[in-house]
């Protein structure tokens, strides 16, 4: 019969905050501090390992400090490990519940790790400067200027259609230029009126430098836009695993 030490028992009783899942045989992770400066450690079960840290209660408050800490932990791990990231706020009541989650979700988690093997997420948001794009378009196509007998609303509609067509072609060219260096692409709805593109690319870690260089080359030709290029990130946009934490967390 196996008995637990006092330290092991108290750890079982503490709530565990979950950052993500890696392979059990992927080696150790860097020494990291998680939420509340608690050390991040691995809970291993059935070929998988959960990145966790102890937390005081059943809920993680989404403060800026906590959100940034979650992000820093996952960013540090994904530099060297394939990671299935978990959304902020996932808390399980004990280490045994973490192990149970790994057992229950072993198949989809293993499949996700295989699909993400050696890959990271790169993000690109594109914002349009309407006035600059209009000036560029009118210089290139003088026929778009308002005619002497043209109604103002007709001219605005004609110019708006031309601007939309120009933007579509610019963004299609940008995406086509990046596609050969990515394994997959995910587009989310743009946020706000000025955002034209809100996209993520799944990129092999060995091709990140080439992908960054391609982005810089392509955006240099598009001076009527502003770009926000980020990454590498854990591949949140390319993970489709639902962890049923509530059923696992429920007391028997």
C-alpha cells in the first residue's frame, strides 16, 4: 500500500491552474513563475503532461497581471516545445483531477499535439488609411475623379466600390505571398472600421525567420496601410479541443 507524504497530500488538495498540454517525453520545461508567482510544474499522465501552478481558489481573476502571466508562461514554453494551449481561467480542484482530465481527453489532445508538432502561430492585423488609399487610387486612375455632371452620392458610391476592389486585391496579394510559407491560415472577423484583415498563420518553427522576412517584403509595397505583426505564439487559432473541465471537476 502506497502512502502519501504531507507535502504530496496538500498539493493534491490545492487548486491547479492549467496553462497548456505538452508531451510527457518532451523533456523538462524552463523554470517559470505562474499566477501569484507560484512555480509552474508538470503533471504527467499517460504520455501527456499538463503545465500547472497552484492557485488559492477555484477561480482565476482576469486581471491584466494574470492575463500577462498566462501569456508569458505559454510563450516561454512554445519556444522549445509543441504546446496545446488552454484558454485563460481553467482551474481544476486537485492534481488528481488534472490527471483525470489528461486521461479523459488523451485522444484529442494527442491528435492536436501531432497536428501542431514543431509549429507556432504568427499573427497579422492590417489597418487601412482611407485618405491615403483614396489619394493613391485617384493618382493611379484619374478617371475615378468626379465628373462635372456627376452627382456627389454617385461619385462616392463609385469611389467606394473602387476602394473596396483595390483593398481586396492588395490583401489577396498579401495572403497569396504568405501562403507558401505557412501550414494553415485562420481569418477572424476584423475589429473596428479600419481593420481590413485579422489573420493568423500556422508556421513551422524552422520557417519563422523566412516568414517574417516575407511579411516585411510584402508590406513594404503597401504604404496606404498599417500592419501589426506578432508572434510566435501558441497556436490558439488552430486548436479545436474542448476540455470538459466542469464534468472532470465535479465531485463524485
